[in-house]
C-alpha cells in the first residue's frame, strides 16, 4: 500500500504537500476507513482552485514515470509559477509486507527527469543524477537486479541526448530495470510495479464526457454478458436509481443500452446527469475495481444528491475494503462521523496545505460532534 506521498514545486503546490496514510488516531467508529493501520478511504474538501484535481495528477505522476504519461497528466503548466526551484519533487513511500520501498524523483518538466532514487528497507538501491550525469548503482543485488546491463542503459541515455527531443526522452532507470531485467516472479519490484500499474484517477465533474467516452462499444460489449448487465443494474438500484436494463443489437450491428419498460427507452439520452455520472463511476471503476490498487475520485459527487453520495461512499467502503480510495468534494453533508472520521477527513487550503480535521482544531473531536456544523461555524477556517 501507499503509506506516504509528498510533492513540491508542482502546479498549485509551491511548498511540500504531504499525505500521510499512517497518521491515524484511535477512533473506534467508522473503522472501515482504515486497512492494515493505514487510511484506505479519505475524503478531501477544498474550495474551487485549491488544487484538488492537481493533487490527483501529482499522485498519478508515478504511473506516468513507469508506464508512460496519459494526456491528462500533461495538461497545463507543470512547475509552480512562484517557486524558485527548477524542478518538481515527488516522493512515494510504500509498504509491501515487511518491506518498505521509497521512490523519489524530480522533474524539470512533464518527462524531463532531473534525478531518481530508490530506497528499500533503508538501503539505497540506486541513485541517478541525470542533470550532472552522476550515477550510483551499488546495491542492485539487494533486489536481484545485479544482471542489469548498466553500460547499455547509459548508452541509451547518451543516444537520446543527441536527439531534438532529448528533454522528453530520458528513460527512468527503474522503468528500464522492470522491463529489461529478468526479475523473479515474486520480486518486490514487480509487486511495486503491479501496484502502480493499477493506480487510477477519475474525474466525474465534466458531464459532457459521457458523450465521447461512455457510449462506446467496449462497455456495451461487456454488458452483453448477462451477469455483467445484472451487476450494473444492481449497482444503480443500490444507489437509489430503481430501474431495469436491457441491451439490444441494432440492425446495423451496433449495440444500445436501454431502460427496460413496455417500450425500450435509450439509456444515455434519457438518464439524468446523476445517473450518467453513476454509469461513469461503474464503467471506469466499479466494473474493473478488482484490478485497482489506488483510486483518486475527483469531485465524485458533482451530479449527485447528498444522499446518493453517501450511498456511493458506503458502497465503496463495503465492496472494496483494501483499495485505497481518495474522494474530493464540496459537499459538507458528507463531513460526518457516521460516514468517515476526523483523521480521514481533510481540508485542502488555498495555500496548498492539507490538514486532517482532527489536527485542524484544538478540540478533541469525538463521535458525537457535528463536524459539518463545526465547519460551517468556522471551527476549521484557519486551515482553508
């Protein structure tokens, strides 16, 4: 699991912003937000333009480093405009069984690496300073990667430096090891890579996205399996959308999803924005969650009534207890101990600081406190 993350000089975040999944208190309620003594369900509040989406992009950056960056990670300005530093710094700490793995790197721009470092069980495995061309590969045997052809890797760097696209072509050494060294099937590096590969981010606030991305044959092809269609139908019903569904093939061979009444009603043309957002959530997360390790759901409730948003959170906690899920919201109705708990509820400030509610007040927060009322009355205003 990811146990700590920090980023600095990236987009909104001039100073270090840290998420410490180990920083929990001894609350005896909403314990389903905690897995293996780490936060597995987190809810982040923040006003517009505080950087909730950018925080998700920062968390997902490691997936781009290891497997290639999707377009949404490359949107907009990369470095913080007010920072004097020439690179953004990222730090990830993971726990896999008894092993601690720390991966640090710095980027001048989206794909231009300044440095890279891997530490496992407090032992530095390798360190790369690409800017000054200094490298230390002294402990590769600790991860059984001593057969790595270092000379070939360095040659690849030299070759790329001679191209016009040199600033976007630096190959992270960790990626090179994972894809070019015959690691054992139970290798810690492969376990780490598998976790990162299964990290994902979904933004549901753009309702128009369904027109291009949800009405696609791959989703309808999945729903041709009756058990999958029934599962989707059961999910919508569990969320309070009482309906029956049907999938039909049209004369031209295309598939179409319908609400099943005496007369079939096309699903996407007639569903509410909230139902379409639920369909997005299902298609992009629920139906593939068995292959998800970490999910960042940005403004997940943008089109939901607060009661439906509560149902979504309860559903995610119950069905995916081990998956680390961060949700962002403007909805203060969700700031409740019956749903989350003060060490899993966070405020993201305009200055780019993330503060858990139990650390945002001098009071000892208890189960009986009305957190939403305290928030509205200004109890946590210092941290907004």
